[in-house]
C-alpha cells in the first residue's frame, strides 16, 4: 500500500487536499489524532452552517449531521439509534464506537438508545457529535440548526439550544410543534418547506412568535399570519392573499398592535387571484383625503424621492431576492400618528410587501 | 553534466492549416530555457511549457536571454529529485499552451513518488498539476476508516505524538543545559 506523510505537507497543499474531500472523509480523518484535527481546523474551507437532521421511524431514530457550503447541503455523519432492551444505563459513546459503516458520502455510527429514546443520553450523543463536527469545521456550535423532514422529534434537543429550525408544511398543525416552541424559546428562524403534498390547512399559528419566519407554501395561512404575526421578519411564498387581511395588517400596525414587525414579504401564488386593487384603492383614497387619515391612526403619503429599503434580515441567507425587491420607488408610505413611524407598502397582483423604516 | 532535449519537437503545437496566408502573423521563434534538479541533468524546456510554473514564468519573463545565455545558465532546483523534475517537465510539455482537462490521462502515474511530486509542484507553483496531485492524495483515503487513514497518511497516534513531544522537550532541555555549561566554562 502506498503511503504519504500528510502532516509533512505545507498548509497550502493540505488546504487543496481537504477541498477535494467530502465532509464525511474529513470527519473520519479528524478522528485519527488530535494533531490531525488541529491541522484540519487550520486548513478547512469555509462552511456556512452545521446542523442536525432527525428522521424516524419512531424508536429507530437517525440523527444526521449535515453542513451547508455555498448553498449546497452535504451530509457528514449520522448516528443510528436503535432501541435495545430496558437497560437505561447502557450508554455507548459514539467516540468509543469503532464500528463505522462508510456508505456513499456518509459515515453511519450505530448507537444504542434506551427504551424511551428521549432519554437524555440520546440527546447528549446528538449534541456531542454536532459539537464535534462544528469544532472541526470551525463553526459556533451554539448556533444549532435542526431539520425535521418527516416528524418533529423535539425530544432530541436540550431546552433552548435550537436557533434555526426547518420543518415541512404538513407538520404545521402537528401538536409536537407547540411542544417544540415551548422548549426552544431561543429559536430565531423557522423555515417551513413546501412538500407539495395535499393536506388540510389548519389555522394553528404557534410559530407566530418566532422572530423570523419563512413559509415556502403559505397559501391561505398567509392571511392568518398577516394579522397575527408577532415576529420581526416574514417571507411568505405561494400565498393566497386577500385584500381584506392586507388592510387589516396596516390597521393593526397603525394601532401599535404589531410592534415587532420590521418586514413582511408575501408572494402570491400564480394560480390564485389577489384583489390587490381593493388595497390600492383604499390607499389612493386616503392619499386624496388626508383629513380622513385620523380614522386609521395613520396617514398615507407617496414620496417622490428614490429610496432603497435597508433590509437586514437573516432571510437573505436563505432566499435570493430580485434586485428591485427593496426599491421603494412608487410605494405608498403609511405614517403612524402615534409615534411618526413610517412603513412602505408595495403591492401588485404578484406580491405584498411591508417595510418598516428604522 | 549531461543534457536531455526532450519535448521540444513532439510537444510543438501544430500550425493551423485553414488560416489564410495573408492573416497569418509573422512567426516568432520559440525561446527555450534550461532547468536541472538534484541530479544535475539539464532539461531543455520551451518558454510556452514553462508558463505552467508561476515560479519559473516569473523568473524568466524579464530575463530576455539569448539561446546561448539560457543554455549557459540553467535554473537549478537542487531541492527536486531528477526523476521528479523529469515528470514535471514532461507534464508541462504535454500541456503546453492548453488547459488541463478534468480527466487528465497524461499525468504522472508513479504513486510512490506522489509525496515528492506534490512538494515539487507546490514549490514550482504549477497550480493545475497541484490540484490533480491533491485529488490523488484525497482519493487515497476514500472509503477508509480512521485506522486505515492513519496508516495511509502516516499519522502518529495521540500517544506517539505525546511521547515525541516529551522527547523533544527533554532534548531541548539538555541542549539548553549544555549551552549554559559551555557558556560558564568560557566565562572561567
């Protein structure tokens, strides 16, 4: 077998070698020695995020540690938990387990879960392997991202540790979601992916307090969120917007009811009609009748100067906006009477945007 | 000192036959340079082939050597073994004036020389060949367990690293003590 002393190579060469390796291979190489781990940490390419994805079925949990690099997601390593007997004290540390299975582009480490897999040992294993991978790839382990592509296994993470969570739209009415939010009050970003599955839309909005929310398939739920959102930034896609709820949002904001709101961007589904003319008509009417503005606790203006809204949400890391999205030229300004706070409204048959100026 | 003049005729790019004669630019005679490694065997290489090496390209770009001057002043690369330099020169000749395809079949095959080749290519700053060599090093550990990686990449265990560190500290302490004693002796 041909061999090569990797530790004797210059750093620039090590960097090039690492850039040709998959995250799983880098993970396995980091397990060879502490010195190699340091060498990898010194030369590893930039990773944007390290997270954990939990999949079922129940009592056979798989925790995959994945990473995002330049928008692409790659799996690095996973712990396969299997229930084994009633021995709650039996705990095998993943580091001590050498029976790795190396499947295509992922390392599988078999692990043992106690009878009730929400036993803290399972949780500890998941946090431990996530922290390890974060350390190797120089990512702050405190910014924990989790994904639940099937069911919501909120038991897998310690209280207050999850910062970003990705679920699917079919889970929005799942009772586990409420438990997840009760447990993870530090969560600052929720992404709800579009599964394209047919499901009944409920009106549960347990996520309305999360500071930043992205709904990829909002549909009629968008209207509920327009009037009940308590976070700062929202991005709603594939909506079924109604002019009634858009007007309601502006009224509530004018009356200081949605005081945390900074930006809300809602894109209408191409298959549904949006009665945006109703909102436009109201805005124009208030523009022409300033004496009636007091009735809506705000006044409407249409500034002529060119303005670009200074959008500073973490949503930009998850969504590529069109170049003119934040161009407020031609938008209507709603100025709150109580404190003079100004928000710009942009509306068309395809979207509704609401930007509160700093 | 012996000399090999290889790659100068076979690697010369073919002249386009379809171009109209009136549009053909006047032919500039190709310039050649000479390099040698640890074994002092001199290789004649065209300036075009040497463009792959950022290091040599930077050295020759402003020299303006005549053929005789270049022959009399071969670039010495004493830190590169002769056979490794030969491989590098062959590769540069084969890729003169063209980029490396993703699957390069004209690459050095001797895996046992990979370590020396990587160092030489890195020193000579031949980016495309370095990328290929690094891919080869990465491929060596594909599908291997940490234990196998340790063996292939000659990685000492933590215990071995600790023992080596202790030994190095001990040696450094002894040397420092020896120097102090010698200095005290000198002072007397």
